[in-house]
């Protein structure tokens, strides 16, 4: 090789560098192709998510009602102003109806909240992607995951998506981001900030959640939101992420205030001098005793009064006026009725709403709730009154009222509780519709089969008792036999006609109270007793006008559905009048405390398994109503709680107050009704049935037997099956818990040798009154003049048969008016002297028992 060759090597080919260039270009092309592919996947994924979750998003325009709150006025049926509607913007932990405008909130609090919660709030478009990335990075590097939600997203979460309850799910995050973007495009930033300050959760005040700046300012510092200084505003802003934990640990919390003040200086929200002054300002959050140093540090901070938050909120509510929560539950129900019809903007946009409420009735119902002082500990109530004339709701009370802010849950309309024996009049009226008469008798004895209900005292007579007597004493065994003979499917159809949702496979237990209903449903179902058998679906609103007087909505004329013919409705009414009037309280009358002087009253009590629910449903000529008492979370009440002494007086006070000033009127009796005195009880009959022989029934369609129609005639009882024969009642066993799928009906050990399956035990007695011996199907004393016997039930003074000492069971009279000596159940009855006056003045009743029979379901 030549020297020159060695010194001057050949230059590389021009194509030599091309290989690396081609490689680099390929990588770049590959990168862009991958990026394009990922973008395509992202677009397809977003489209799929939109199809899956984005089609049924709520409208962000609903938030516009914030500017219109408190302008829609609500009037009662006479034109009296009831109140104004305020939009209920719900957070995940409560509701705030104390909505403030932005100029009613301290500017310091506005600035502190923006710096603390969303520093780029005025820069991003609803979703802060930089904040989200920062939060994710912090979570990866420091294992400290931040939510990254903007103020706009939190407004969406706490209002439009409140039904998702703040769950951290992909669906909620997707909807939250889409709606936040829409919200940012449609609304000014200040309006969004205003919404946020009205709906954010600021802690647990005790009975009341602290929601919104107005309640927070009062709760923590006992002042208006506009009066908060910079130090107090910084305090409230820094506890937002975990208010309950941070509030209770002031020592650990204090450095967060210093950090927030420094960030506010960085953001230009405050000057350094303002921040330093705020650091040295002495603040005293509710419940704390703090010893401060002049430099902003403190020597001690003692959390000594946990109840101060709630007491401050109570003070705020008291200052707002005694009637701040008047008609709250009725207004709430009006909102629920109109929102699907009008939408939020029209509903809260100003104008007038005219309702069927009677303000007098509403005030009476609320007063009865406040004065219901004998409720068991932990119990609340719900009550509803309706007009039998057209189904309009006269009054609603959803909770036991205490004077402060009540719970938002409306037991009058939303609750579904087992109704116990208050369902029985509906079954008895169905029997009357099917040709039965009040004088027909039903066997009071255990039934055949696996289902073995009991009477409330776990005893039975083994004899035939009239329908009237069975309802007056709320006997379970005759009631179930009635359902057997009529067919439970027939009863289910009737309940559906009356507006109820019937549970599946309830079986015969439906006849004694496993149906679940609200007080409003029960009131509406009892109204047909009064109006000739017509059922009206309950309604609240008559018409709505906008702010200019333009008609927005008119309720269609109420359309009745006939559920009873007029005569059947009257016969059923006559029976529930008997429940109220036939017996005195000392005779074991179940509903004597429902009596309203000067007015006709009928009704029925109800008690469910383990005394979980207490009911009274009743009617007067112009008002039908129902009251429920129980624990909100469910559970048993004390064994001294009776439906005759707890819900019944609440009903009586509410209805009596609603009737004040009205001239008493009588129930309107239809044509074709007459009366006969049977066993000393004046009973209503159809004219063509009054003198027909009564029928003895044992629950089977083959078990009907004619019997003499003479008052007091004994039934020619058929030879019963072994299970139906009178037998000694075994000792009361402990009740068992309800099995799943039994609709809450408890199971007790039945009579001996009977399988213990699906057994709701007998009725629980309502009145804390003794059982008067000898009161057997003879609740009313005969008039002195035989010619005056055919008078309306309830006008005679009840009489009492003198009886032997000790516990007795019901007894029939022989045709001559004497009792028959025979063993019934586990009690031997001694015949009364035939020559004695069986209607002589009764002996003083024995002392009331200390406690009722326990663990006995579906009673009076």
C-alpha cells in the first residue's frame, strides 16, 4: 500500500450517513403513528364513555336558580301565604336552604377558599388538568394522592351529581368533568364560586350538618358570613378537606393557617402586612378555650365544649324566626310533585303556587307533633291529613318536631312501614262487599296448616264471634279465617285499587298487617269510607303561575275511582265507628282517645311485630288522616308503648285543630241502610239483609252455616278439625326473630303440636287498661225504651257484664241472655245467675297491668 494511500484514506461514501438518518426518521414516524393511534383510541374511548354515561346528564342550567331563590310563593286553599320555595342544593352530607349571594359572604373567605381549594380557578375551564397532573405526580413520588378536583367539579359533585353520593368511580369522574366544562362555559366564575360556598360541607354540628358559608360562619364563630375577618376566613378555608378531624385538633391544625396565608401572599390575594396581621389575630372557634401569645402562637388550646357548634346553629335558627321551618314538609312535597312537571328554573323562577293545603290543619298537625311528649325515646312520627271530597292533601308532618331544624326525611310521604291491624277495616269492608253482614260470626280458634297466627293474648275462645266484635277487639284468628274464605288474592286486588303496592307472596299475613305503607297512603285509603266509596289519589297543587301571572300548570280535575259501592262504604264506616265508640277505655276500647267532641269519628289502631310501628288511621266527615310512630332506623319500642295511647292522641289533636271553627256535621248516610241491635250493639245493615239469618263461618267456603238471627244466639259450631278444637294455651315461649323474606313478620312458637313456621303472633293490646271480665260482644247498653233501639251506633253508653275475678276469654250469650258455662281456651267461665240484671252497673275495673304482653306482633 502506498504512503499516500495510508495518509489519505478514501472518503466515506455519501450514502454512509443515510443509515442513521433513516433510523432516526423511522423512530420519529413510529412515534407519531403511535401517538395518532393513542389519540384515536382516546377518542374512541371518550365516545364510548359518552354513549355509556353521557346521554342522561342533568342540565347545568339548573344552577341558575340560585339567583331566583326565595321568590316563588306558596299559598293554601284559602289564599293565605304559606311560605316561599328555596332550591335545595344538596351536598353529599346534607342540604343547605340558607343560600347566600356572593355579596353576603366575606371577600376574605372567597379569596382564602380559592387559594386553598383551586389556585387556578380563574384560569382553567372547569377542569384543572395541570392540577390533576400535579396531584398524580405527587401521589407517585410521595405516596400522597390528591383529588385534583377543581371548585367547578366540586360544585357539580355536590349538586347535579349528588345522587352518586360522591363515590370515586370512573362514571362519576367522567360525568363530573363533562358537566364542569359545560358549567364553566355557561356561567360566570363568580357565580360558580358562589354556588360552591353555598353547598360545601363544613363539618358535623351535632344534630345538624354544617353546609354552606352561612351556617359555617354562625356555627364556628357565631356571626354572619359577611362579617368574617381574614383570620377566621383562613381558619374555615383550611378545614374544608377534613373539617371534623381538623376542627378537633387545633394544635396540629394551626400551621396550616400559616401555610395558607403565605400562599395567599404569593397569589397576590393579600399583602404581607395583611397576612402577618391575620396570623396575630386571636380567634376562638366554637367550643375552644385558647390562650394566645402576641406573636400569633398560643400557650394552650382546650377543646372543652363539643356541643357549642350545635348551640350556635340553634341560635341562628331561633334568630331566623319561630316559623322558619313551618310547613317545611308540605313545601318539600310540593317541590317533589312539581319538579318533574315544571323543571327547576320554572319552579324557582318566581311566581305563585296554589295548593290544597289547609293552613289551619297544617298548623294543628305541627302543633300536635311538637306536643307529642309521650313518644318513646328515639321515636319520631309522620302524619298526613287529606280531604275525602277530592283527595287534596290538607297537612303533612314528616318528623317529630322539636322547634329546631327537623330532618329532611319526610315520613308522611316517603316512609313505608308495616301497618299492623290498621289494615283490618279494609278486609272487613271487602267481606261486607261480598255479602257478609256485621252480625255474621267467625270462629275464634287456631287455623289449620303451617301458618299459625295468634290473638294478641295468645288465647282463643273456640267460639263464634261477630264481625263487629272481632274488629272491636282486633282479633287475629277470625280475621285470618275471613281472609281464607274471601281469598287472599281478592284482598290483594282491593289493596291495589286503594293505592297500595302489595308485597309478593305475603300470604295470609297480609290480612293482619304485613303491608308497608306511608301515612299519606293510609289516609287516602280510609277516605272512601266517608265519601261513598270513591278513592282519590292524593294531590297537593292546584295551579302554578309565573312571575307575570301566566298560568304554567293546572291540575287536572281529580278523577275518582270507585272502590266500594255507597252502602258498603257506609257499612265499613259503621264498623270503624264502633272501634272508636263501642267500648270505653276501661272496657278495653282501642281508640277511645280519638273521640272529638261534637264530631262523628271512626278509625282503627295498629301495632306491628315487637312494637316497631304504632298507627292510627281514622276519619271524620271532612277529614281523613293517619299517624305513624316509630324509630327512624327501625327497631322495637318499649313494651309500654300502645297505639291507642301514642299515635291516637296525636291524630285527635291534629284533626280536632283542623276542625276548629267548622260547624259539626254528620256522616252522610246513603239510601237503603237500616239498623238492628245485635248482642246489644246497634249495627248498620242493607235494608234487604237486615232480617236475614246471620251466617257462622270458619274460614272455608264449605263451613258456612245459618244461625238464628235473634240477638245473642249461639252458633251451631261445626265439629272442628283437630287443629281447630279448643285446647289449653301453652306457656308463652320467647319470640323468634323474623326470617328473611317474611316481610318483617315475626315468628313465635305456636300452639302445642303445631309446626312453628311463618307465624306472626297475635295482636298487641293498645290500651294500658285492664280487660273487664264479661265484656263479650256487648259493648253498648240497651236503651231503657225498647222502641228507641234502632239508633246510630256510638250513641249509647257502653254497658258491662259483671264477671268473675281473674282473666276471662270472650263469651257468647245464649238466647235468653245468660252465659253458658263451658271451657274456652284455658279459662272456665261460670254462668251468670239467670235472674240477675246482666246490665247492672259494673264493678270498678281492676288495676291496669304493669306491662303488656311482649313480643306479640300485629296487634291493635
